[in-house]
C-alpha cells in the first residue's frame, strides 16, 4: 500500500514551507479554523486558552500532547460538541455556533472517543444512521443514501458484516463500523477523537491506514480533511501531514512531523528525555525514550 | 440477544446497503423505510387484539356468545344492548385507549432515558397524577367528571418539576431518571399523607382509583383521551424517526446534526402528556408503560422501540388485564392495575437482576 510512503507528497499542497504556512492570525487558510478559542469547564481555569488553529484542507492533521493538555477538548470544540467560553471556530468562514447543526453535519463529521450503539443494532443499520443529515421525513431512504452506505462499508471493509449485530464484533471491527457510519455522512471534514484507544497494535495500524486512505483522493472522492487526536507520538509522526503539539492548552509547535519532531520538542512537551531517529520503514521521526533506570538486567 | 444463533450462512444472501430487515418503499422523490417483521408482528397483534376484545365483551357475569357479541357491536342485534352496549363496550374502549397511550408514553420515555427501567409510573408522572387527584378528592373538589383533569394537571406538573430539577444546561438521560425516581417517592408520601388525613369514604374511593380500574369508565372518559391520542399521532410519527438518532450516544447524535435537547424534550413531552391523560382517565394502571415497549421490541427485533407495535401490545395487555380483573374472582372485581402489577412486578425484578449480572437490557 502506498500509505506508508512519505505522507509529504500529497497532492493539493506544497509541502515543507514550515509552520509559518499556518500563522493563525488573519483569514483562515482552510475550511476549518479556530480564532482566540478559549475552552473550559469552569471560568477561571480555562483548559484551552486563546487558541488559534488552522486545519489544512485535504490533509491529516494530528493533535498530540500530554494528558490534560486540552487536545480532546479542542477537537470537541471544532466539532461543536463544546461551546467556547471565548473566541470562535470558523467553518467556511462562518462562526460554527451560528450555523444550524444539521448544516454543520452535512460538511463536518465527528466520531467521539467512546460512541455507544443501541443494543442489538446491526452493522448496516448503524452505518445507515450516518445518513441522518441528508434525510427528511418524506425522504428516508433515497438511492443516494444506499450508495453512500454501500461505499462507506466497502471502504472500511465491513460489507461482509452488514447483518451482524454490532455487539458481537471485535474491537477493531467495531471501530471500523463506527468510521463507516461517519463516512456514510459524506462530509469533507472528519474529526476523530482518539480512534485507536482500546485497540491492539495491529488494529491501531489498520485504523490509521484507513485514516490515511481517507485523505488520499480517489477517482470518485476528493481527499478528505481529517483531524484526529492520538496518544502515540510515533504514530502521529508517521501518519500526520500536519502535526499539532499541545501543552497546557496552547500550541507548543505545529508543522510537518519531519520538521517539528525533535528531542527538544519531546522534552518540552512531554517532559521526556528521548532520542529521535528516522523510522526504519517510513523515514518519519521515531521517538525512542532514554534507557530505563535501572535497566531490566540490573533490576535485581 | 441471541441473533447469532439462527443465522444462515453469510454467502446465502447478499446484504443490501440498508438497515437490516428494512425495505425501502419509494414513490417519486419520497421514500420510507419499512421493517418487514414489524408488519407481520402488527398483523398478528391486531388479530390477537380483536380476539381479546371479543373475549372481553362476551365473558363476564352474564356471558354473551362471541358471535352475538360481535353482532351486537355491529348493531345487527339489540338483544344485548345493555350488557354489551352499556356495560362492556364503553369500558373496553377506555381500556384500549388507556393501554395504547400508556404503552407509547413508556416507549418514548424509555427512548429518551435510554433505559428499559424508565417509564411514567417510575419517574413520577403517575405519582403526581395520583397525589393531586387524592388532594382534590380530600377537599371535595373532585367529582368524577373533573377528577381526570386534576390528575392530568398533577401528572404534567410532576413532569415539569422533574424537568426543571434534572435540567443542567441540557437534559441528561441518567439524571432525568434519578430525579424522577426521587419525585415519585416524595409524591407517593404526599398521597399517603392526604389519604390518612381524609375521611374514610374518600380514602376508600381514592384507593380504588389509585390502583387503576376501568370499572364505571365509559365514553365520557374515552372521548377526551381519543381526541388527545389522535392529536399526538403526527408527534408520534416524528418521534419514530427521531428515535433513530437519540438512541445513539449524545456526541454521536449531535455530530449527526440532531438538535438533541429539543428532540429529547419533545419526545419526553409527548410521552408525559399521553401518560398524564391515560392516568387521569383510569388511574395509574401500573407496569403497562414499562412492559409494553420491551415486549414490542423483542417481538420486532428492531434496535429502537417500535411505537405502533408498542401501542398494540399495551392495548392488548390492558384489555386482557381488565378481562382477568373482571372474571378471575367474579363477582368480586379487581382493579385492572392489580393484574398488570402482578405481571409487571416479576418482570421488573428480572430486569434489575439481569442488569446486575452485567447484561444490558
């Protein structure tokens, strides 16, 4: 698969002009952006403070950072699940909270961290619910709905599971089904909140490969814009076109992983001493933590 | 659910890219999804309900042959005008309507709460209706004609209070149920207080009303309920579609463009209204609202509660309960609520035990 070739050669964007490509002030560079975004659950301790963020179109943006840095909170605000205390999220230049939620759902899809399916629902039934923003009460199942669901299930390789209950699937299959539901929504922008949580490493890779494919244009569909939160810095470096490293509710660094993932950044953001070497498979930066103390052999 | 057991080999059929078990019916640009098995279940339930109604009309202290009963309803004979036309048919009509209304109310509230344990008789609607009705009786404000209205006001009032206390920037499903249970307990003690305060005859009259009985109920009570049911039909159609998304988690539903709070308040509002009307008409007939949606969902095998099927199950349960209540210890008559409680209580226990052992119901 071409997925693991360098993510740098995506069409639709000259690469390598560094972080200044998304300066954060002025008009948004892409369809989705945040300006002065302040988020938090109580007023005097904002989780995210005056954040400016530009999401590049047609690319995979990965947000990373230590626990409680505000990465998931930011993603939720980008998907209008959280109302900003100050500042705004811009979708196509319009303030997100002024748009009807159904309109938003036609261009912006979102998969939460732990989605819950009704008991006994089948795969095809769940995926078909992604069509909600395109349906009306007199238009419950158009040929377009059927085509979108078929394509979404094909793309996530769950067509063979169509009539199985979601309850009975493995974690990896279930996650693919949820992604299929989000794909059936046919949005140009897709937000995924930690899509690899609770999955073993093989299924993590499977999901991330799928994410890369989504941002790769095909004959029928243009490249989607994907924003995702990941825990694993190495996976982020491997799969991101645009990496956003957050710390304490602010952006510590952003840009192409090749340019920003350094030992200094890992030290600054995660407080971890590490060496950064080229990934032997993809050449993307690979973070290797310093030796444990004591080494396993010395432990006893 | 054991849906995996009886599955044909996967190669045996190609699955369409549409919800399992549904067919799309298209006409011009319009299209609806129809669930095949639900149609079958509805047909069978209609037959069962017809049989139940005939049984209810023909059995009793003076029994009328089933065929004669049907002829009497159709106006082909006037021989049984008193037993059928005056005593049994009006009462049957009320039982049908009350059962259907309570069942749909339960289905809507369970959908909003995402919890099979939720129903109007658990979250305080029935208790509110009972409390206000008993207070009105104690103060001599409630003749039989106006009692339903006091009860309706009480049910709605209780629901509004539950909303207000459960609302915290939105209607959270779990909090809604917990606050409701709290109010149910509090309102029940209010009822008890007024029962002990009031004089003997009032207390006796109130106690009978509170167990839910169709004794002496007729067209006068059926009419307002029938109109109300007719009026909420569009709302129930809307609800059937809204169910497809509100049964997902909050974040996913919002991501799909659903105005979650509006939808929830709407669904619960229709449910509460139906429950209050039904309770006002016949008193709290326990467990119909709790049981019917779950029975219906198991019959159709759908992921959401099928509302039409639920209404039919509710009507059938209530008609049968009323029949048993009238005939079991004849000539002594039990309130129908006692019969539904006798069926419902073990089910409730089973649900709770099942939840405790980890299964989701």
